């Protein structure tokens, strides 16, 4: 087995071997609409990331789950007049 298929973790005196069948969890990265649209990484500086400062746009840093929540709220606002009629 090569290194990608088998990862050996050691903690203290015991060791744990993990098969590479599952992908490790990834950190949830903030989403900035400007950076996402241009496919560039956000450096996560607050209150404004360097990309937004450089391009003189308002920085709207939010986590992915926050972005989904915001989109759902916008959809509800847009669909509310249709439901009421």
C-alpha cells in the first residue's frame, strides 16, 4: 500500500491505522460573492478581505451555510408576493 491508501496516526503509546476509503473532513471556508464569481481565494481578513479592498467592492464574508441561509431568505422574499396573489 502506498501512503495515500494507508494513513498511520500515532497518539502517545497507541497507534491507529485508517484506510484511505473515506475522505477527511474539510474546513468550511468563507464565501465572498466577488471572489467566488471570479474564482479567486478569499484571504479571510476581516472586516474586509484584501481582494475586496483592492477592487473597491463591499466585502460580504460569510460561511457556506450562511450563504445558503441568505439565498433561502431571498427566495422567500421573491416568492411571497406570488403566494399572496
